[in-house]
């Protein structure tokens, strides 16, 4: 059992993290807070548990630990998972890495820096080797980043298509759930019965992160994928689950049935056969039904780790492939990916 | 004053039609029903008025008239606006045209037939001349079609771009309101907090109708526009207002500021200066704010006849233009367009 | 294993029934349809599965059987659970009872007839003996009725209060989920962001059924409870879970802590210790938190069979007790209750 | 024209206030801020305008003025309307009253103090005379309070019933809109598809304020109404409009038709005939339809100043009267009431 400090444990991603780690076969979570007001309090008294998974029995009894180096050491922390806001993470995470901690982080800061692995495990587990470069920063530990939620979902579907048919261009419109904005991120009065066609910074993240994740490892760096990703990101009144409308111009001609075949189950993915507990049986599920996936019905497939794909079709005029992809934004797109990466690190002997 | 028979007057589009026609300066509505059960009853007793416009005082007192040729003649009907389901319209509308009635129809049947004008007035009022060809069918009257709701909104924004910069390719993802499914079309239990990524037939309509509406009149036929429109259409839990995420590959390079300029107010549109009462002051309103348009806030601009556009931006990698467009699906996309077309017909002396 | 014919298996209650029966240790479901169009088809091809429980693997492969006496006999049906609309049940259920079938029915018809047991198992399992009177109708089988959804939830909370403190008067306002209206019962356009303060017949059901369920068995009849239940029932935009705001005037003075105590776990209920598989560990869960229960967070407690109670407080001026109760309308309020009653019948050797 | 300083002008109530005052025939609004960050900025740059009324042309150009005594005097402020949070109002409002300002305040602080009028104009305009007592505090100005939103709606319906039939006891369950929680008051993730059965302090406000508003003026104080109001208050996913389920035990027997008659239009209310611009033609509208009022359809009746009542019925067992009342929480329940009170003050020569 490894003891993992969870930073940002009371937010929406933090709640998923704590629930996933609570009964994890390899990990034991320790909620850690940067707020002196909260340190020392019962987790159950501080958190406003609003996710649809029931809070596991006993979890509420944990004590929120103070974030201080000595305390982390005394607590016997083996590694850190961070769900801190990016503005805070910018300072905290490098400081911890310097002190020797391994950090798996959901924060968007540093994701594009060349020596920071940006990992969606089934897609690019091999990029983890970039951490070797981080020693040059004078760090005794290292940082691995979880991709942006939308990008995690998207890349899981683009990878098999890219490998088989090649990709020239992607246009994606997202319909993103309100849980993606965080607990305090979105006043109810703004989104009730409404769409907000703007999410700050999101389109750049999708564009840049996709190219890095789907890039190829060349020695000590990642060569970015050679195609462009045009994104339009929107907030919709759905609780959990980002739905993506994807248009792909493939290099080789592809029929919908071919696309369905390479996507289905994505068997030859980069963590296949590694026995990671959080890895879903099928990273991608393909629907035949004409009107699926739907977030309310399908977001929990594979305990939220499976991306669902449906409506694979070919535009009759242009030959572009169109499909709809759905993933759980705070599980596959955040907490679940962080846990899966942690499992990968442990398997590789890195934590 | 022209007396207009309204077919399908109790549905969601029918309610908008009745409200718009009730105090219209040129038209007087007569609700007509094909159901023998409803004929002879008070309109107010039959309709379940659920739209956000209050039912005008007095409207409920109208009698639902029976659909029979003799009755229509006795009632002194000058022309017909149809909001019938397509399956019913297929039979009813040609029969009426044969008998000499002018029909402005929202039904999707026949929209693509070469001699049937498919009119979004600001965009292609001139196509109305196609009706001259309909005499060859042996009709004494004629049929003009209102475009699909999403297509009405889309074409109003594509037209000025096409005219100034040319268009190579369009990819559009729609987030369509539940009112677009009609009163009975969507059980609450299906869409609450959900997205349904499929609307039967919709993507083909957007693709084909856009090319016809944006086509050029060449003698007695329309030469379709030469670019493709790839569409992905979705139902979202929003009451009124279809939001479109649009990607356009222009022929000539365009900057967002240029696009904003040609869209703003769309001054040189095909009905400018005609004094049609339902024509909005600005067919297109361009927002500078980063997070607009939003359906709950902006759907009623121009009494529902204005299409709002925002987030005009240029993809940094490809140069494609991206923007968000919003329009009222049962007003600009249906009832309002039907009334505006009727006004156009009257101005041209055709009714 | 008993083979149970499920009538109305494709509706919202039917879907819950099929899911609960599919892996049931004692029962095996056979979906039966009255529609000749559907008979013989795969269940999975007919049903539009929209509930939040995933359709169990294999369930879709069942064949919808035709409703005909010979067929039911050939299929080896042991008893029937009906989720038919009341209008249809009125004819079908007595006919089946006459032929010797035991029927557990969700339909509202006949619920108030003196010889028909109206059973909420933890509350009045003993009323089941009323079926002995049904022989006088010339029936070889019998009918047991599941109470109205709101009434099932309400009576589970009133019973322990009545037994300990006595009840003088109840006023209850319900906030009922859209799934309670059935698959086709509520157009999305009516309830989106709205409240409909009327549910046909519901208030009478709550008033009359509560008094019957909480009545005492006196020989071959039920003596109705002696207090009144004033109800106001409303539809709200919540998917699953009826929330009740309850005001109770008790006969003896009661403090909130006393009420909490008699409600908590409801240990001495009428099926305690019988080992019925669908009986929840705790029929009633009492929350201390000030803002619970909430339908989205708490509706699934006890697999939807537990009623949650919170905000127990005493009006400072009048001494009335106020509380909030929440139950799953299609599980505790319909399908789950039907299965639990079936288990009770089997335990008592009646099926 | 009186110049009115609006405190708290950018919140949800503040936005309604600014819109109502912008084209008011008697008043001219001056937005005033306590935040040194915001002072001096354009109102349109600071406010996030999210209400369904379009922001009036020109309003955005106003400058947010600094809250300082000298500045208020230089600005020629005649009186103040406050939409400050209660915690801030506690200090600010008495300080302004001391300096000679008349204040109409939405904040809940001080509402129950004996010399503070708590005014719902049609119900108890006469209570305004309490301000004479405020001189004893050493104030040169005075404070008048707007009631709690739910209480404003409730008392408008109880007053005519009380006057004609007498009232013994009231039980009310509210279904309150999310806009009642304020712009930042309710994270979207908490209320989406959910009910929160708790609103801090609300039930006490309804109980105490109702008795004060419906009390009778006896010399220099209000004698509270002699009946109790038991309340249960809930937050529901509706944007605007509080819906109340009301049970009333009248002293004299009343039939629904009698109740409808005394409620309809409430003609003999305390401001009838005074010509106040914001007074609705009908303070109360009574619906015959079985399923009204509904917030989405009826909240805007009388520009949000009319309370709608429907489903008036008599409990068959107890004779209690039941009805449903709906009012616009930020108009009738806050901003509109504040403006109406201001008009009353002007008519009475008090500002």
C-alpha cells in the first residue's frame, strides 16, 4: 500500500479522487489542505459532498492534514495527487517535486512544457519516460500531468484512427458538463436552461494538448502530432459527461465500419495487459444505436473510465468521418486518469 | 387585410403563428383543423398554450374551422400558412395548390423539388420566382417552403460571408432546443439533464437545404451553392433557441473583424427597404462579449427574428473561421419566417 | 424459481421491474404484451431503455410474449406483476384473477375496494389476508395492489409516528419527479424549468389510500385510520424521486428527537426478519444534516427502497411536527414495492 | 424627478431595480458601490447581466458611484434603495438613516424591530406611519423594509382571506426559484435536477414577517396577527418565481368560489386608486384552469408584480382551504416592491 496525499480533496475532482482511492487495492488516501482553517478538521465536516457516488463509509472520519513538508514526511506520504487550482499549483507542485515527491497533477499549469509527461495512459503511457529529463531542473521528484478533460476524451478516440488511417484535420465542438466548472465555478442562475458558448482557455488546451498526447516520443522529447485540432467549446446544462461532436479528415479513406472496428475496445492500447485496477475493460465502447451515446445514460460505463462513441458516419460530400464521443469529465477526464497514471507509475517502479 | 388559414394552429409553431398574426397589420388568422373532433370548437379550449408569449386577448375565442374546400372558400381565405406535420402536408398542400391557394409551408416535404422556392427572405427572396414553374404541375395556386429551422439560422450567417469571401467548406454542430421537437415530440424523461445526439433527418436537411438557399437563380432554376456543409445535430435541454457552432473554410483569407463587419446588420439583404412588418431591424446581431450569444439571454432579440453571432475567431493553425450563431427555432426558424415570406408575397402582389 | 409474467414491461415502471427481476433469486421474468404488434419481438428491440440503471446483459434477448390465456399457461407462468395503465388494468386484471392467477398490480384501479389488499409491506403486510374475501367474487386467483407512489413514501414515515404518538391531522405537499408521469406522460416542453401544480387524481389517492394502508385489520375488513390527510401535489423538473414536505399534528406531544428515534430504521416493521431479498436494511433513513434529503443525492439509498427523512422539526407556535421525506417513485413507489409484495406472497405460501 | 441611490446594483435584485428605475417616470437611478475596486467604473463593465429583461439601452453607460457621504450629497441623492446583503446592511443602513436619508431596503436585518415598517403596499401601506417612531433613534432619515420574497407573495393572498373569513392557522410549503439565492448564492452543481429542502432562516422569516405585515396598526405599534404560519421552504430548479402550496384553516367556513372572489383583483387594497406607476392593475390574478399557475408561464403577469393564484379547493374532510400561489421573487418579492414602496413614500410626501 502506498500512501497518497490528495491536494484539493474537497472539490468535485477531489471527491471523485477520495472515493476512488478509498477502497483502492494499492493506495491509501490522505487528504491534505493548504488552508490553515481546514487543517485538523474531519474531512466529512469540511466537504460538501455533491457527487452522485455515495460517500464511502468511513471516509468522512479522515482528518484533513496540514500541507507542510515535515508533516507530509511524518505522515509517510509516498506520492501526491493534486487537484489544486492551476494558480495555486504553479507554486506548490514544483516545490514538492524539488523535495522529492512524485506528483500526478490535474492542474493545467506546465502541461505543455517539454519535459513534463502529459499522459492519457491507453494512448501514450510511454511518454512517462520524459520524467528523466526533469532531473535537470534540480528536482529529486517529478511531475506527471493529467490532460484537460475534453482532451482526455478526444484523444482516446483519435489515437486508433490516427494509427490506422492517419489524420489530416480535426474539428470538434464540445458540450461540456457543469461539473467541469468545479464546485464554485458556475452560478446556477447562469446555466439553468441555457448554453454558455465559451470556456476560458479550453480551446487552446484542446488544440495544444491533443498534439502533444498524440505525438511520438523521439529520444528525450515528444514530437507533436502533425495535424490541427480546431475546437469550439461550450457549457451545457448537463451534470456530468462531456459530449463531443467530432469531424475528422482522415488521410486514408475510411468507412464508418472500419472506424468502428479500430475504436471498439481499443485492444492494443499502451496499458493493455498491465493489470491496472482502474483501467476499464474497454477504453472505448462503440454504439450501434442511432441515438447514443447520451450523457445521462452512458456516462458511467466502465465506472466512468470508458469513452463511448456513436453515430459514426461519413459525410457524403467530403468523405470526412463524423462521430459523437462521450466521457465522464471528472473521472476519465480528471480523477480517474490521475489514479490510472498512479497505477502505471507504481507498475513501472516509479513510486 | 388578407385572411390566412392556419393549418396546424395548435402546435408549438402554430401557437407562434397565431400570436404573430393576431395583431398583424396586413393579415387576419383563421385557425383551420383537419380533425373532425376539433372542428367547431373554441381555439382556446383546444390549444394547450405553452409558449412564453402570453396568449393575446381574444385569440382564444376564435373557432377552429373545418378543413374543406367549400368551407375555406366561404370563409374568404386568401392564402394558407401550414404548420402541418410533413406526413400530412404531403397530401394536403399540393391539393390546395391545385385548387388555387397560395401556401406558405413549414413542412419539410417537397423542399428540395426544383420548382419549389425555399425561402429565407433576407437571403434569397429572389428565388420566389420559381413559383412560375409550378403552373406546369397544373396548379392554379403555388407552394413556397420555409426552410428547416437550423438551416434558416445558418444561412442567414453564411450568406454575407459567401458573398464577400467565398466558402470552401462548412462544418456545423447544432445544439437544438426541445421546442424544435414539437409539443408531443420529446418525452420529458428523455431529455432532462441530457443530450440526445441525433435528430432524425436533420443533418441531411441542413446539408441539402443550405446549398439550395445559397444557390443562385439561373433562369427557371436554382444552381446550388458549390460548397459542402457537414452537419452534426443534437438535442439539448434548452427550451427555445438553436445554438450553432460553425467552422467555415473561406476561399479568401478573412479576419474576424472582417467577418463581423459583413455580418453586422446584414444591411444589403434581399428585403432591405421593403418595409415588411416582421423583418427585424437587424437580421444579424454581432456580439463582442466573449461569452455570447446565449439562448436564455439572446433568443428574443428582434422579437425572435434576429440571429445572434458571437465568438468570431480564426483558428491559428488553419485559418478557418469559427463562430457561434443563435436563432429562435420556432420564430426565425419557422413561424416568423412563414409570416415574413407571406409579407414578401403580398408586397410582390402574389397574394 | 417462480416464473412471473410482467404486463407493461416496457414503460418506466416496467423497466425497473424487469431489471429487478432479472437477477432475482426467486423469480424469473417473462415480459408479456397486449399489443399484437409487439408480441414475438425481442424485448431489447421494443423497449426504449431510459432509466438510470444499465439494462442487464441478456435481458434484451427475451421475447415479448403474447397475452393469451393459453400462452400464459404454456409458458408456465406462476403469477403476474402488472404495470398496466389503469384503464387497461380494469379489464385485464380481474379476468386473470378469475382464471386463477395471483396478480400484484401497480394500477390504481380497485385500490379502494374493501377486499383488495393495498400493501406497503413494512407498514401493513398483515392486510394481505383480505385476499381470502376475493373468493366471493368467484375468482380462483387474487389481486394485491401496490399503493400510489406518493402514498407509499408517505405511509412508511407516518406509520411509526402514528403507532407511538397518534396522529390528528396531516398536511403534505409533494414535489413529484417527471418519471412518475410515465414515458409518454409529460412532454419536455411543459416541464423544462417549470412546476406544474396539478397531477390528476393524485390528491384523492393520497388522502384515501393513506387511510386504508394505515387502517387496522378487523376481521375480514380494514378499519380506516381516523385522521385526515390534506394533500397538494406538484410536478417538478426532477428526474427520479418524490420529495414530500409533511406537517403532522400528533396526538401526544413529540419532540423532533423522539420522531427521529421512532423513524430511524423502523426496526419493528411488519416484514422485519422475514428475509425478503428486496427489503432494504433500513426502510427509513433519518438525516441529521440540515439540507437533506435531496433527490439527486439520496434517491438511490437502499437501492431505491429506503425512504429518507430529514429536517425533522417542531413548529414553535403550534407544536406540529414538520419533516421532509424522499422516496424513489418508480422503485419504492412502484416496481420495488411490487417485487417486495411478491416476495411476501411467496414467503406466505400464496404463490 | 427624484434621484435614488441604488446600493447593491449589480446583483440579481439590483439588476431588476436598475431596469425598473431606468425609465421610471418619477425616479432616476444612481448606482452606488461600497467597493473601492468598482467605484468609477462603467456599470455595464461591472455587471454580469443575467436576468431575462434586456438591459435597457444607455444603462450600461452609468458610472458606479462611490459610497461616501460627501459624494452622495454632491450627487444630489434624494433617497436610497438598498439591495445590500444583510450583513453589510446592518451597518450601512442605520448610518445613512442617521444622516437624514430615507432608505427603502431589501435586506432582512431589522425587519422585525417595532419601529421599522415592513411594507407590502397593497396589504399594509398604512404601517408606513411607524417611521415617526424612528426619530427616537436620533435619525434624521428613516428606514422602510421590503418583506422577504416568499412572505410578500404569501401575504398578498392571505390578506383578503383574513379580512373576510378570518384565519386560524396556515401551513405553507414553498418551491423557491434559484434566482432567490442571488448571483453567487447557489452553485449550479448543487441544484441541477435537484431539490434542496432547506433555505437558511427562511421559515422563521415567513412565520414572523407574515404576522407583522398582517398585523393591525395600534397607535405607534403593530399588533401582530393572531394566527400561526407553519412553513417549509425548498429550493427547486426553476429560474424565477416562487410557487407556494398553501393550506389555510379559516375561522368562518369558506367555499372555493368565495375565496376566488375575495382574491380576484383584490380591489379594495391599501393603495388602490393612488396611481402608483408600479402598482399592477390586479395585485392578484385567479386562475380557473386546473393546472395553473406555473412559474414559466405566469411569473411575468403584471410585469412580475401580480401574484397568481390557482387550484383553490376545499379539503373534503377538514374544510381547510388549499391553493397554489405564484409570484416573481425578485420583482414582487424584492425590487418591484421596493420601487412600489418608494412611489408610496413620494405620494405621501415622505421623500
